[in-house]
C-alpha cells in the first residue's frame, strides 16, 4: 500500500510540475536584461480594457463603420499579405494569448556572441495543446514552401529555427503603405535588405518562445526550471523601479539605461570628437554626452493600469538625488503648490503649472554649455553682456532679465475661435512667468527683443497703455498658412500683471487677463472631480501639475479635421514627398464615417498629470478618470 501511495504521489508531483504556472517576467528573464515590456496577464488586461471607456467606445455600434473600415484596411495591407507569405492564419494564433505576453532584449553573452538576445514569450496556459498542433503545422508548411528550417534540442526541448530573407520582410512592410501598383517596386527595393536572419521558435510546457538565438532561448529555459541564473527580479535598479504599484500594473516596461549609456559614451569617445576633429570650435560629441547628465540615469520604467475608475500611466526615471546633473538638475521642479490659480477659467482646454526656479535652471544650462565648449560658453556670456546695450547703455540682461525670473511658470489655453487648421495649430493661449518685479522683467524682454531674427523693417516694438498697464507688441516673421494662402501676420505681446509677466500671440486673450474677466467666473480649480483625480497623481504640491479637457479638446479637433480633410490629405501628400502610390489617410481612417461627437462624447472626460521627485528618481503620472454617467 505504501508503494502504491508513493507512486501516486510521484505521478501527482510530475503532473503538477508539467502544468506549473509560468514564472512572472521578472523571474523568467535573466538579470542582464536591457529592455522588457510585458503584460503579466493578457486575459485580465483585455477584460480591463473592455470595461474601460475606450473599450466601450470601440464596441459601440455607432463607431462600427469607422472601426470596420480601419480593420478592413489593416487586414488588406498587413495581415493578409503576412499570412500569404508565411502560409499561416494569424487568427488561429490569437486565441493562444492567455497569460503573460513579454518582449525583452538581453545583453550578448561575453566570449560567445555579442549580439543582444531578442525574445518574445507568450504563456498559452490551457491552450498549450493547440499551440503544439499549430507549431507542427507551421513547420510543415514552411518546409513544403521550400524555405529553410533547422531543428535542434535545447535542454530536452525541441526548437525549430526558421531562415527568413530580409527582402521578404521589406516587401511586406512596403505593401502596408503603398498601393498595389507600387508593390513590385517595394519588393525590388527591399533586395538591398536581403540578408538572411534566423527566428527560433519552440514550446516549453505552456510557454511559447520566439527568439533570435538559441543561447537567449536556453537561459529562459534555465530560469523556467528554477536554475541558478540570477533573475531580473534581483537586479538592483529593477528593484528600485518596481515598486508595489508597478507589480500590480496591467502592463509595464523597464530599460536598464546604464549599460546603454556606457555604449554610447564609448562610441562617442572612439569617434574622436565628431565634428570637433576638423573644427576646434565645434563641440565634441563625448563632452556633449557628459554634459547632459545622462550618466546619472540608471533605468527607465513605465506602467499602465486600466480599472473601472479610470486609466493610470506612470513614468519613472531612476536618477538618484546624488547623481542629478545636467538636464536632470536644470529641469527638476521644486515641491511647491502647482494647483490652478484662481484666474484660470473653467473653460480652459489645457493647463499646466511648473514650479521651476528660472535663475537656477539658467545657471545650470550655462554651466552645461561651458563644459561642452568653453569657447561657446564665452560667446554666450559675451552676448548676454552686450544684449540691449545699443538701446540702453545701462541695460544688463543678466541682472534685469535673469535676476527677475521667479519659480512659477503657467500655461493655459482656450478653445480655438474657429474650426480651422490655423486656429487649431495656434489657439488662444497665455504663458505666465512669475517674477518678483514683473514690470522690470517686461522691460528686459523688450530690450532683449533686439536678439530676435526679425528683419529691420519689422523689428519695431509697439508700446501702448491698456487699463494702466503697458502692453508691448513685437511683430513676428510672417508664417505661411496651412493651405498655402496669404502668409499669416502675427505679433508677440506681453505685459506685467498680477505678479506675472504675461505673454501671448493672442492680444484679445492678453487684454482679457489684464481686465480680470474671470475674477467672478467659474474657475478651473472648482471643476467637479478635479481634486479627487489629482490625488491619483500624488496631488498638486509636487511642483508640476497639468490638466486637459479631453472631451472638449477632442470635439474641437474632430470638427476641424472634418472641415479640412481635403487640406489634410494635401499636406499628407506633400509630407510623403509626392511619391507615386503613397496611401492617403482616408484609406485608413475615414472621418466621415465617425458618428456625431455628441453620440460618443460620453466616453471622454478630462485628464490630469503631475511630476515629482523622490530620493531615487523622478516620476511623472497621468490619470484619466472614468467619465461620469450621463444625467
């Protein structure tokens, strides 16, 4: 009886091992992973997307005509040619996505192959038998079509290596973006990319593995069986980035930037200084790279999470406080109130507030320039010392301008005044700079305007009084309209008001601010749900906070695009260089098929975002709360 029990126990243990859950990405990948993007549970992520506002919009019957047109074009241009080339039906493979879906790049193994490993890992869970059948069919069709295939075993798992020709891939990509009449040209043009490369495919238990090398594949198999290769989860920089919220994310990504920087620095050093080799005044590439402060960036991580209450995205830059130099020192905001001030109206489409110390930021940038090129740094200092002296000998740009910069930078924008591309590209907006002496700062900007590249005939600054405030206007170079018609004449106006230097290319909006027209109106800070949404991005006291009325912004954008679709097509044709056979935008997205915005507006609300710092790095978060139910 004991023998029977022992045998039964062994069989159960074997079955349990054979069907063991695939380890999480950070346990499956080796510690030398350079890049990873993963959806830890595909089924859960799809379910969350289906419940989200965008998921419900995608399935809305009113959106069906536009959705069908997009999917039809994608099928014709991408999936159908690919299926014909590979001899497989991709739709048969879509049902294999059950558990994790992970794409990763690992470092090359020293002494064996310096080529990075490229991996795609898909956990099929209870569809493993179907995967086995489909892989068998793929290998059979590949051989029957006359293509090359190699078979080998890696740690007792059978793998097949497909030999793929680069010109075939190039031809397929060309077909996706050119008309049928140009497809032969695309294939012939792809002959230059005719080098062969290998794709190794195999199945280990429920896991589908696709890689560019057997060595990269073998290390995954070792980790899957609990081997002694150190996992990514134990990589120190990965541990710092992967906080608890990241572990619960619907999807995440991570880049080990330190070795990437080392490679860039090494190449810059070997290049002999780039342009500086022939021109002693030109900055050296290695010095530019060092001045940026990128050597302090250890890793980059992001996460996405979709839930019933909204969508959350987060970006983390692993730059420890002790290593912040260059751009990371210059652009870091101070942890101060960054909420919308009372003068920002509720009908603002966009708003952002950045508590950056302007004087310290400039000093850091000036130091960066000097470290890159002392000669160029000296030229900048000389330019600052002489700017404006031709009009006022007592003017000192460093004292009058930089000395009056504060630590409060605000931008807010209203809806365009008309549904045209010109207005959409340059809608009414205000830019405000906090200052201890905004009047002197305004005069300094006027004096510094002599540095602008404006023809002498247009360079005269207009001055006028408006409600006791001096308003300055500087003509700007004429800009051609989107349609190529008569050039648009613009001016840049600014004035000191309410403790800020206020700047705008829309004079009416500047005057509106000076009048204080919103002093008694509804304010942005009173928007329903704004405070609650802000808490999802760590509040409004981190030094940077922003808002966008997604619903109204999309309404205006779609209305404008529908009105000017012919002109957009013309711009797209010009952007493609007028190449024969180029596809038009309407081949993919026909805006005329979209339903009236009122029909789908219920799926959009607003978004908030913020930036902050910790001892380990810099963070940026975005949250889009779920729209409230219709009244």
